[in-house]
């Protein structure tokens, strides 16, 4: 993705988030220079990979297949393994009309996907085979706002504003907005986007960035290179 496109997506996202009455934490507004200056005190933000995250999943067509995310908080895998401490994470997502987040599941993470406002969110579900791989025929059961809901392979849930679905490891899912833009919340166990996303197709979680202009904000995928 070109940095200019990433910058434009961030500006658009800031407006969408404000429209829904949500306020991002102060570090969301840091410029790259300020982030560099404050890196020593912001080590917890950097290590937890909190902040801006924009991907086209390596497909080169963000409007067709892509996702905006902002990680608000994230615990540590060490705490999750110990069963105590900060074992949770929270994200804000934006899904546009017809913009696909492709089929994937997680090995560790369980997550609530919540329609926080806007249009409808469509979630397509598949179960796993005996080896945990994507299945064209297996279904399963998810929780929708506290109510158990069995699903068939390929069934599509429609989440209207305020509605949610709980997805466990082995629940393969893809999602997109329908009828407009959706502000989505994600509440989960500790999040590790580098190792815990298993995609049905061989695609990438993070996008390579072409530096055609300076960054407006740093992405979480920029931290290693920009904040050494």
C-alpha cells in the first residue's frame, strides 16, 4: 500500500470514529517524531503493539479486501498462560460496504465481534475439520449476545448495531459491511497478530508500505523500523 493511501484512510477513520462519539486514547494523535521522542516512556504501547493498523492483506485492493483496526489495549501471552493478570485485548475496527476481511481463525484467541454502530455487519461462518483446517461442510455453534446459535457451513450472520457474536478457536469467519460503513468493536483474549492469525488462503496479515509521502501516524507494523 502507498503511504499516501494509508494516511488518507487514517484521516477518514478519525472522522468516522468521531461521528460515532468514540474518542481514541492520547497516543493516537502522536506524530512519528513525537512517538520517537516518547518511545522510552511508551515501551508498553510499543511492546503490546497498540495503535493504528491498516491492511489490504497483501491483495493490493483495499476497497475490495481490507480492514482498518486500532488496538486500544492488549495483555501479555505470559499472563494468559499463567491464567492471571492482563489476559484481554480490545480493538476498534471499521468495515466498509462489501469490504471483505477474508476467512481466518485463531489458535489461541477467543473474541467478541460487536457491531458498535452504522450499517449491518455480515459474518460468514465455517467450522473446522478433525485437523483444525477450514471445512466446506462442517458447522458449529457460536454465542450471539448470550444465546447459543448453531450454524451451518457457509451460514451468514447479520449483526445489526448493538449485536455481537462470540468466536472461539476453530470458528472460521469472514466479515464485511452491508449497506454502508460499520464501526466494529473486538473484545478478546490476548492478541498476537503476528502468529495467531490462520488464513484459509495464503495471504499476508500486514501490508508492505511504499513510502511516497511522510507518515501521518505510525502503524503498529512501523514500530520495529521507526522506533529502534
